[in-house]
C-alpha cells in the first residue's frame, strides 16, 4: 500500500466517468477543487453531504472553487441521485476504484463485526496549483461543507 497522501503533495491524476464525458484533474487546473469521496448514492449521510455542498455551491464558485463528488456508483446511479435530490454538483463514477485507491480512501471497514472494503468518507481540497491544500479524513457530515468553504476562502488567490 502506498504512503498516505499529505498536504503539499501533488494530487494524483485521475480520470472519472460521467455522462457527457470524462472528468480529469487537468479539467480543474487554475481553480481550487473540493474532491469529496463518499460511500454510496442515496444513503442518508451521503445525501446530506451532497445537499450541503450543493447548497453552498455558489459560495464555493465565488471563492474560485469547484466541487466534485466521487463514489464507486455508476453514472446511472449518480444521475438518479442527482435528479431525485435536485443536485447540481458534479458526481464522478469510479467503478474501477482506481481513483479511490490513488487517494487512499478505498479501505477495509467493519460493520457489526463484518469486514469489507469500502470508501472512507474523505475530502481533499486541491489548490489551483494541483497540490493538496487540506485533507479531511473520516468526515462527519454535519458542518463539514461549511468547514471546507472556510478553508477554500483562506486559500491564496
């Protein structure tokens, strides 16, 4: 297993599937990127997190940042999730888990004594220079989008 990513390090390049074309790190050059990884579309915590980021999207854009949510769900699942909850944020599909693994969020988890592999809810703030400015591991959803927005506003412009 690779060493965990650290602030100041270059963000790993990625290519994520979405309807209408792929998303890559290069797509966001010159802008800050809030790259948040979440376990599954349409679950309570993931829905709350997406709704919170979506509600603050104008403030993120005013601060020079874009938002991209990533999970192993399919584009079809993402589209249904966005439509059901009126989400405008971008969602990238990582069905191969290649990007999740590159960012170190595909991890062994445990629930009710059962071990399984899944996404550890984590957010990365990538600066306009492509370097990781901040990392929030094991995210607790309540208040998280506000904390990330404050960090985006603190980035040098």
